[in-house]
């Protein structure tokens, strides 16, 4: 299944919903019952990754290396890549006016930051399970 990141309407209130729809398609290839715990975890991590890749201020060549890096590191994800994504300035000029939960202007996409912080706050065994489940969703789409 090909994912069209260009279908994410960047810079609009719909960007998260667009990424969630794409990630739900990926996850539904692996799990058919949306009440499974991992369904939501995978859906959010995949959507955050899509938004990160769509907003990251990198060249096309660097994007290829970034995608390859995400897929090669720890079979896809590890704490290091999540921290890198969390520290990326997706809106360095502040043109989108994103705000965090404290209403402070931020340069990292708020959904990406919130999702990655939630995952990083989990115990390492649970994070590893989320990474594994997410990789299985990606594999199911190949």
C-alpha cells in the first residue's frame, strides 16, 4: 500500500486528521479490531512519524536518508530517533502559530511532540512493544 504524504494538508487544522487517516489504513492491515490496545499506539506513532517527515525542513535527498534511517535503526524506531524527531523544528519561522498545552508558541509540531513524549514516558519494555507492533503494521503494508 503506497502512502501519499502529499495528501496531508500541511499548515491546516486538518493535518493531524489526514495523517491519522493514513496511519489507520496502515494499522488496519495488521489489526482488524480497533479495540486492541496496540491499534491506538501504532496509529499515533505512525501519524506522528508521517507529520514529522512531511514537515521536517530537509531536502529530498536527506528525506530518503531519513526514511532509511527510521527503517534501519532498531528495525525502525528507538528512543534516539524519537528524541531526534521531538527536537526537530518543523516550523522554524513560526508561520503556523503552533502552541503547546501551556499556550506557548512552539516550532515542533504539537501532535508530534505530544505523541513522542507520551511514548518516551512509558517503561522501556512497553516502548519496545509499541515499536515492534508498529513495525508489524509497516511490514503488513509492504
